[in-house]
């Protein structure tokens, strides 16, 4: 059987991303109907794209470029979540919780990016 290149189940960035998705999808499904097809969908799509980019980076022999893309995607997610908060779609407690999760993911991504920097140089 094929073994995973990176132990994704044990890696903190993958477990915390999964935690984010498990929390975020049900929270956005509860948005008012007129926002479910705009912001909820954008938040969900962006969070899922983030997870996909991490998985692609984990399997890439040169993950740095994919991780830089993931960094941009995480910035988009932060922006959408801030907008959700400003529009009253998330409570202050929900926003504080998701902001902590996203900040932690940003730190984990920063560490991974730093560890790939030397390998990305010509």
C-alpha cells in the first residue's frame, strides 16, 4: 500500500485545518439565505481551496510555490471572515474563535514556508 509522503493526519497544520472546516461549514450554513449563496459559499470555497493547496504542497517535491499560493488563499479567507463579522453574520464569539484558528494556521504555514525557503533557492 502507498504510504503518505507527509504524515498529514498527525501534522498540526492539517489537523487544525480540518478543525477549521468542521467548525466553519456548519457555521456558514446557518447564514441568512440571501448570504448563503454569496459569502457562505465564498468562505467555504476558499477554506476548501486552502486545504487542497496544503495537500498539494505535501505531495510536491518543491512545495514552496504551493505554500505561497496557500498564503494568499488564507489572506482571502481572513478578509471574507472579517466581512462576515462586520455584516453581523458571525457573533463576536464566533469571530474571535475562527480568528484564533486562522491565526494559528498562519503561524503554522509560516513555519512550513520558512523550512522550504532554502530548498526553493536556485
